[in-house]
C-alpha cells in the first residue's frame, strides 16, 4: 500500500477512534459509552407499549459509519459494539453489550459475515447461557459468492436487517419471530459495489489499496478490500448494469418481483452521484419488470472515505413481503435512519424544458462577428474552466457551454436578434452569476440594437449595429452590469474589460457615429483590460474568496468580453 501524508482531520492517530467515538456519544442524546467497549442507549429497551422488548445489537470494525452506532435508538439497535478500524470487536465487548442490553426477552445479534465478527459474536453467546440469544448472519455480497470458504461478505444489506429486526422487536414480537423475519430479509438480500478511489485510513495515513487514474475496482468490500476485477472507468449506465445485473441474477429476480432497494455511498461519493446511480438502478429494474416497493439513497454503510457505490436489493416474497415493508416503514429514533423512504419509486424525467433560442431563420444572413464569438467560446470551454478553477469556483466554462454549446453555427440573424438570443440563453441555460451578468450584458446590447434597427428599417438601411449604436449598447451594458453586481474597474471581474470596451467604442463613434464599428479598436481596449485582471487582487466575485492566490490568472469573464470583438478562443 502507498504511504501518503495525512488527509484526515486527526490529532494522535492512536487516539483517533476514542476521540471520534466520544464525539459521537456527545452528539447523540440517547447514547452512552460503556468502558467495557460498547455504546448503549440511555432509554430502556421496551416495545411500543412500554413493555420489555427483545434487544437487537450489532457491531463490527469502525470505519463504516454511520453503521452501526448511527442506528442506535428505539425501533432499531439497543447497543452497538465498535472494533478498531476495520477490525471486529472482541468477544468480551460483545458479551458485556449483550448482557447489558437484555431486557429479559432475549437478544438478537445481527452479524456481518466476516470471520472475526462471526467468531467473536459466537464466543460471546457461548459465554452467556443465562441470556436467550439468537444469531442472524448477513451475507449479501455477490462479489464473494463461492461454494467454499467463508461465503458472501456482509455489506450494505446489514442496515436493512437491523431496521427490520429492530422494528419487529419494537412492535412486541418475541425473540423467535424477530429472528425469523430478520433471517428472511437476510436470505433474500444481495449487494455489489464498485469504487473509483480507495479509502484512506485516518489512523495510518494509508490508502486501503492502490488504484490508478481512470481505473475502477469492481466488487470492493466495506473493509477497504480491493475488488474481484479492475476495469477502466465506465459510464454510470454500464456500471449499474454490472452491479444491479449481478444482484438481480444472483437473487433470481424476474418479471413481477418486488424489492427493497438501497443505493449506498461508500464514504466519498456525492449525493448527486448517488441520485444519478439510483435513477439508473430504477431504469434497469423497470426494464426487467421488477418493481421497487421502498428505496433508500445515501451513505449509510461506508468504507471510511472510499469513492464508491453499492447496490442492495431485498426480495419481497409473497409470505412476508408486506410485513417487511411495514417494518421498514415503522418509526425509529435512530438518528442515521432516513426520515422518509422512497415509496414505490419509478423512473422520472427531470429535464428542464427551455426554448430553442435560435435566432434568425434559414433564409437569414450569416452574422459573422457573432458567429466567430460563439465558435471561439465553445471551442475554449476547457480553457475557461481551467482559468476559473485557478481563480474562482470552476464553473464558468460549463456555464458558457450550457448557454452556447448547442447553438447551430454559423449563427444567422441581425445583430439585435442574435444578441437577444445569446442573452436569453445565458439567463435560462447558464445560471449562476455568469449567466445573470452576461445575460444582462447581452440583453442591454440587444435592446439598443433593436431600437437602432427600428429607426433604420423604414430607410432600408442595414440592421447591423453602427459605431454609435455599439457605443450606446456597451455603455448601457456596462452601467447595467455595474448596478447589478456592484463591480467596478479594478475589482477583477468582467467589468474590467467591458468598461474599456465601452470607452473605446465611444471614442470611435465620436468621429462618425453612423459608420461601421471598429471592432478591432474595441477589442484592443477590452483585451488590455482583461489582461490587467491577472495583476489585480479581486474584491468582487468568486475570485475574491481566494485573495492573492488568484493573482497571475486572467479573469475568464473579462476574457470572454474581449472575445466578443475579436480573437475569440485565443488565450494569449
């Protein structure tokens, strides 16, 4: 494994877990740390009617949070037993937790199928003849299905089993029924995971395995284990087909079957990515005529900070399926359990409907100067993104592509028509600060162009901007943008190029306002203003958050303003 500098918030690595556990207990009002090495509840283990209830406990190596401690609470776990990082708790910890949790109606152990967990929980039960105990083994990882060895590992399905067992106990079921329902769920659950980066251990400063750029590990385990196959990174669609397909096949699911579905992040996967994966899972299951009764999406069974995802399905059979759904829906005080579950989710369409905003008609003349601008900006999206990454928040190029990326070129139409379309696209498609600011600039320019076109239409004159109209358009744009965001020259924003452009346009127009505009002169002034931003410490915009770190980088917005008049796409 590769040793690296610490990438975790920590003090002494040896004190990491005790301090982290102390922080959890302090933040969880129903949690109490016992020096014997487990977390129990302050509240009594009782059922919904206040009578003593079956206790459900679980545990395992740390590093999977919020499992298990986050699921401590009425309706789920009575105690959670944490081991060292990715190491099972010892039998003494489990013994003491079991003895303390017992309310006289028995204790159910939910155990992940790892050798250390299984053995230590089993030894604990052997040492407690006075407590009626049961064992539920969770063995759901299809990546480790085999006819020999320890069998499938226990992974994402564990929290579903904990919820079903805990809800069964809370409604007053006896220890045998709690065990039976939990085993039904466990036997009908399968999972599979993939990762784009390994986990990084805060206790050792090491990655759990090595994975190259552009590689994906398929079949990873929650203890940081490498997978069963290494591939190139594939699309989410292909990855889900691999993961969900394997789970469906292993369970033997077919048309008409119902399932519980968990799309789980392994610690460093964003919610947006998990939501996208869930959408793909729903579509994959819908294609196979499999319906999802309840769904959960989030990071619940992690491998520290691994950038990965797991897909878990639990078959709902005819005998107990409705009961399992009821137990999933039952209330719980466990803080990490989601407040609401997805109910009968189906694939949805969240596409934003936007107008085409394509200016002109098929018979309109090509607008060359604005065609050059659009083509140059779209060709330089990656460069603009990099500039904004260095001196902003990295979304500028993406916003420009969203606004102009699908605009057919060459662009056709009058100056007024094209400028209005560009403004509309920026307002609607780009979003963010850049969409609003640049949309305002183009809207003001389009208004001036439209007024000029109306004034000259009766005379049969060209609809192109004159020098005077361009000067007025840029002046109006500069005033509007300045009023909108409060930026002024010297603040290191697009205004540093827009104001000089307006000044140059007015100087040109002073000689002959009815002449064609001198775009080269305006470009010279604007590009000089844009280049000056590299020497300025920003006081407005996202770059202002970076202070001196943004110096030496041209503001991408100022550069795009300069490109409007020439040299679009050129970075020097």
